[in-house]
């Protein structure tokens, strides 16, 4: 939960804030390295993200999202960015 009291829901349409989820409205696919910033990234920052691993959003970072996983979600171990050091 953010300072503003919001709820971040990934992969599911919600009918009310944080609830009334339907399996028929869920995302089926893969997500990796989702981060959220409170500013627009510059072109050079986006280029750095495309060429490297480990940058974390200053509002929500991938490890924080993984810690809050709920529901029928299959988490797969991957070698994608394995061994990268996270920094902001």
C-alpha cells in the first residue's frame, strides 16, 4: 500500500477497490520485473533499463510485488537477470 492509501492490483480486473475479482477477468501470461516510479523516466533511463537488470521503482519494486502475491499464481524460477544486484 502506498502513502496515498492506494492498492495496486496486477493481472485482475476489479469491480470495487481491492475486491470482487472474477477468474474470467484475470490476466493469463507472464510478468517479470514490474516496477513503478512516481515520475516519467527519461529516454536515457529507459535505455539503461533495456540494457541491464536491477533497477527498482521508487513507488513499487519487483521484490515488493512478489512479496504480496495472492491467489492462484504460479511463481517460476528463471535465470532472467539471475545474479543481478538491485539498486535505485
